């Protein structure tokens, strides 16, 4: 009887711990630089079929503090933001869940003089809170130019929600 009661208690506790888990999410979100990269001809766009991510991430899951799905902003640790600050203009990157690429983009600082109209772009936020912004194109989305907007991809959001990092 005692064994049955212990087993039942264990099952109730472990089952209740998963009630906030959202199906379809992964375990970790990371941002990688690209080991090999090919661009779509005449566009500021990564050719996904001919590009691969580095072995180690630039921004680890531990570097990501939170993500605002409304503002498309990642808040990073101090260490994470320092890694982003080392990037040069037009550096390609990939946002991943469990090393599966969700979307590719380019780092485009706000002072860049070149445009990037066909991709998601990353820039440092002007706020003092260690945030990076993911935008459609640079300097902004041009009317008539389609960008595959995966900034709020379901798998990405579910993974962040399961870690209590989604805002």
C-alpha cells in the first residue's frame, strides 16, 4: 500500500510539472554564425540549400534571457551582447532550435550605409537592456519585396515559452 501511494504521488508530481510544456517546442534556442555561406544572386539573402552553421553557437541558450514576440527583440546577458558587438556589417547568422535553422539573417548596424532588403536583419537596440532587434530588411521593409518572416515561428516561440523566456 505504501509503495502504491508513493508511486501515485510521484506520478502526480511529475505529470503536473509538464502542464506548462507546449508541444512542438524544442530544447534550446541559439544563434550561429555560418561556416559555409552562399547568397541568392542579386539579393541580400542566404541560400539555405548551400549554407551550413558553425559547430559552436555565437549566442548560447544561456545567453538568451528573454524574447519579445511583439517587438521581435532578444534580451541577452552581458556576455551575449558583447559577442554581438564584435560582428561586422552584413555578417550572416542563423537562429536555431536544437541546431535546426529557423531563419537566416544578417547583422546590420543602424549606421550601415548599405541596404539589405530581402532578409531578416539584426541590430543592437538603443535601450540599455542588452537587446538585439530582428527586423524585416534594412533600413526597413520595402513595399513589394517579400521576406519570409519566421521571427515568430511556432517552434521558436514554443521553445522559448517552455523555458519561460517568451514575453
